[in-house]
C-alpha cells in the first residue's frame, strides 16, 4: 500500500513541477527561471526538485515528453487514426488544450532542446505510421525513409506553429490543407502549377 501512495506523491510532485515550469516559462521566459523559483511555484523544496530532476533542462524535457505521451495516447485512442491527415488533426486537437506547452516548444525555449525533442517524438510516430502504410501497400520508397520522416516531422511542427498563431483555425481543416498540399505539391499550393 505504501508504494502506491508514494507513487501518487511522486506523480503529484512531478506534475506540480512540470506545471510550474510551463507557468514560469510563459510568464518570464526559460532563461530567467531559477531552480528556487520552480520549487517555490510547485510548493516543494529545492532538494525535492533535485530528487526528481537533475536540472531545469531535464524538467523541460519531461514537460515535452509528457505532452508527446499524451498525444500518442490520444492517437492510440482515436478510432481510425491512421494516415498523416488524421494524425495531424489529433495533434492539433491536443494543441488546442496545451497551447502553452506547445508555444514553449515551437518558440525554441531552452536552447531549442524541447523543439528538437518534440520533433524526434513526432518523427518516431511518423516512422511507425509510414512503415505500416508502406508494408500495407508493398511500397518501395523513392527516397531514404529517414529523410522522408525528418521532412514530414518538420512540416508537422511548422503546421502546429501556424495553428497556434491562428486561433480561429480548425484542426480538421488545417490537417486536410496540409495533406492536400503534400499530395499535390507545394508548387500547386502556391498557385505555380
């Protein structure tokens, strides 16, 4: 029984520290935040902070991973969430509720480490989806698969940034527009083809 209580306390403490990180980055920017400010906002001691995270960079990475884990769980829970457009729509729906976290990521706070970490996590999802779709169709790639996944991940991150800058945009319409541009080409999207 005590292990369950401890796990709950650990989860609560980590959640409080992660929320403190998000709140303080939004208010002050990453560089100006101290460990003492994070601990005070989370209502924990400095020693408690270090019991869970080695640095504020590690805490920021945990914030990114927590968001990415939530998105992956939403993708897994969504019926028929296969293919780039549907997956992007689910991500954008999650973005609506976590705009502070995604704003931190796409602005490149923390020397861009969260952006790189988030992009890596997006690449992992894209790679799995692409491998499955290629296997289903017996497709042979025309380009190196890692290049395809890297380009697509960069595009997804850019679409998220655009979406955050356009609060009236709808997730489904945005995801569809990005997918159509992918299928028809960027020259078509720009009116050049």
